[in-house]
């Protein structure tokens, strides 16, 4: 839950900007998009497995140096 207290002499625009940053940092938007539509548990497992495979591939790749 995000709480925001208005500071002394803070304009509404500054408060809204600060609120948006707090919401983004707390992950509220991401969670809202995730819960917008129902996702079958099998689809969720498949997506998680694919993400894990991509992470493993990236971790196993040798870093390449690009010289120009």
C-alpha cells in the first residue's frame, strides 16, 4: 500500500509526480496488469519455465567484447 503525505508548500503536480514514482517502485502497476485477466495455472508454469530457460541461457553465455 502506498501512502503519500503532502509536504509543506508542495504543489499538486509535484505530489502527483511523487505518487506515480512511489506506485511504480512498489510494483502496483505490474501487479494490476498481472491480475487484469485470469491466467490458467498451466500457462503460468509454462511462462515461468520459459523465463527460467532464458535466464539460464544468458548466464551460460560467454561475454563478448566488441572492438571497433
